[in-house]
C-alpha cells in the first residue's frame, strides 16, 4: 500500500491513498515527513510469525498444568 502526503495540518498528515481516498495520520508516525512524500506500507510476515510464536510460547508457559 502506498500513500502520498497531501498536506500537513499541525500534528496530522492528510494522506492520499492509492484508491484516491484521504486519511489522517499522526505526523509522529512518519519520519521526516514533507508534503508530496510517498510512503509504502508493507506487512512483515516473518516478524508477525515470530511474534505469534513468542506469544504462544508465553501462553503455554503461563498455563502449564
């Protein structure tokens, strides 16, 4: 998913998404953001898998019989 910063209003970035919709994102989530910058959001499958495995292990340890 890509989006372009349309404008910045105080601490909010108004971004235009690929489907031509506009969303508000806290500027604090965007490093060194400027109007016209393009960002790409990707899902990190490997990190997601690691975290799920870690949570499962913690749950298993917590609820041992």
